[in-house]
C-alpha cells in the first residue's frame, strides 16, 4: 500500500463506541492469515481488546504522520533506523499517532525484536506483536478489511431498519409505552421513560430483575453526574421543549449502536407529543397504566410491583394508603385534590358506570400516616373534584397502615378492588361518599358476586317478585330495600321509599303474600337483604354491559 495520502481521501467511519462492531486486536490475531505467521504478543497483552479501525502496511519510519489513529501497522521494519534513540522516538511517534498495535514480521530484517523497541512499546502502552513465519500482508489486510466493511455494512443496515421501525411508530401515533417496549426488545435491555423529576413514567425491564428500579429517582439524579454510570440517556425534546428522558440500562451491543437506537426512539416519542397536543400527558399515562396493571395482576411478583409503586413515588415510609373509586372527575382534578390535602393519587382507567357517559375510576391514594382521611379532609378532597354542577361520587376503601412493602401493596390493591366493586354494585347514591367498611354486606356481595351459590340464593328468594310486571316489581323491590335498610323503623323506611306510611304498609303486606314469608322474622329479613344486594349487584353489571359506546379516555 502506498504511504502517500491524498487530500480529501475517503476514510472509514470511525465509531464513537465499541458497539459499532469493529474487530479487536485479539480477533484479528485469530484470523487465518495472521495465525499462519505464528503471532506472539510481546508487549500489551492486556490491551488486546482495542478496536482495529483499519490495517496499514509500511516499513517507512515516517509513516506516523500519515495515520489517523485506530490502525494496526504491519511491517518488516526493514527501513527502520538502527540507533536506539531513533527507535525509541519512532515507537513514541507511533503511539502518539494512535496506533492500536504493531505487527513485526521477523526474518526479513530482524531475527528478534530489539530490546529498545520492547521497552519503548511497554512505556507507551503500545501492543507489540511478532510474526515468526512469513505471511502475505495483502491477505491479512483483505481479511481484516472485509470484516470491518461487513460490520459497517451490517451497522448501516441495522441503522436503517431501526430508523424505519421508529419512524413508522411515530407516523402511526404509537403510545409511549409501546415505543418503550420496542426499544427494550431492540436493545435487549431495560428501558425507562422518566419525567423531568426522574419519576418512572413507563418502564420495560426486558428480562432484568425488578430491583433495577429500586430508589430510581435518587440513583437517576446521581447518575447524571457520574460519567461512568453504566447507562445510556437521551433527552426527549423538540422545539426547545423537553418532556423527559429515555434511559437504557446495560445490555449487549447493537449493530446500529445503542445510542443511535435510543435516539430514534426519543425522536418517535417527541414527534408523538408534538402531533398529539391535546392527548394525555405522559405522567398521567404512565400512572394510569401502572394502576391498571397492578389491579389486573399483570406483574411478575409482589416485590416487582412494590418496586414499581416505590419508583412512582407512592410507597414510602410514614405513608398510609387506601383504594378509592371516583365518578364524575378526571385524573388531573383527582391528583390536584389529593395534593391539596397533602396526599398523592395514582389514577387508573375509568370503568363503565350505570350511565355510559360516566365511569368509576380506580385510585390508589397515599396520605401521611398522621392525617386522617375523613371529615373535613374528605370534604376538601371532594370540593377539589367538583367543577361546576358536575356530579361527583366517592367510594372509600379500607385504610392500609405502613408495614412491609409487599404486604402493604397487597392490602392496598385489595382496598382498591373492594372500593371499585362496591362502586359498580349499583348501591352508591347520586352524590356524596360511601365507605366500604360501613357496608359489610355489600362488601361481601361485591367480593363474591360471581359465586353461583349467591346467585342461586337471590333467584330463589326473589323469584316471585321478579316475575311480576315491571312497575309492580320495582315498587315491591323499593319497599324491600327500604325495610332492610331500616328494619326497626317503619316510618323511616316509608320515608326512604318516598311513599306514605299507609301505601308502604300495603306494599309490605303484598311482599309477604307474594314471597310467602313474614318480614318481622330477623333471619328471613337477613336472607332477603342478602338476596336483594346480590340482585342489585348483578342488575348493575347487566346495565353496564349494554352495547352503548364508551367515550374515549
């Protein structure tokens, strides 16, 4: 190869990271053309993981000025100087030029490598290799260059595939969690989309342990000041606005470069934010999907779920949790109202309610252990939810006191499910607050609503009334509901049924006649109360299952 360098000559693309796949010195020594020369590493064995950008063949002592760095020099040293100081200076010039190593073929000029060359290579950290047999340098360069070009072709192809993938995702308006999922699959490593406050918005941990999210906020802040942190971070931003960052944790190399892949994902997310200015912000989206996944049991283990909630800022020392269900308010209003009473709320996806235009939203609420979520605090919370004449209803699940994270999480999810089940039972009034712990029978029915034995009991007890014409049936069921709600006070029961006492007594007589029972029998009344609760729970579920379309959320 000529030692002359033309101005503007085309050079190979030097990668910024080992992800580009250039061969190492160790890999080059295993190629057949060099193996035939019986290579011996004389100096620098610890540096054999250095990447070879190109191979240069020259015996000229002035070749250093023609190098760009990253080359492996093949030489017979036939034109090298003989004076020790000149040899020392020559090796120093090679090291300064950025050579990754020198391969000297013995026999043509040297029978062995001079000690001064060994000392100079050792002093400069340059890898020095001797070939004990003659080889075809052209074969060596061909094999190494083919590997380099093949790897760069693969990298170009991979970059094109990655760019195409994430461009299509951006054009299709793929949600943030799906983009993060595809990033994690592409990189085969955990990928986290975090907010500007370093909260986890969306995370796909690939096959990693959930503990990678332990104390995420603090570790993420610290890693920003630690250049040695084993992670790749790319901001998600456009037009001067930054929404968060994508973080890829340690993983295998990718032909397109891990940084390049993450940048494509960040671009897709940024384009999605620009295109959907009225869409749900990432913080609400991430919290909603987290709550939905937890309530649906879509997590690998309790420790993993506990870590997710901790990373979201909910599980912490000195915090009491409980589940809520709210109808008539949005996630933004709920989170703001929770903040105003000193708490924090994570909202899930609203469920269908009796009216298609409304839905019961499951909520995980965290409040300081020293604060009681009752009385004036609940009134303030409700006041923060009401906008105009909106009808707001609230179901409050059992309180969960601090303890072991996994146990707290289990009880909190149970509290949220109980609140949601009771909310969907159809027993919640038009407005106000309903406490799960104050309705043990409804709580029992909500938990076992699908049990066939409960259904059989309800059908058996109420069948004579349910078979009546609709108007008569509804009157008698309302009377039954009033009497079981006020078993010892018929005046209060008549008021609850919105009829006069005389009409109410007539309906009670009709109930006893149709059902063939006496309503002053405590056991009979208890059985009817249970049957009515089961019937109403399933009647509410049937109404919610109507095909009326839901509004978009």
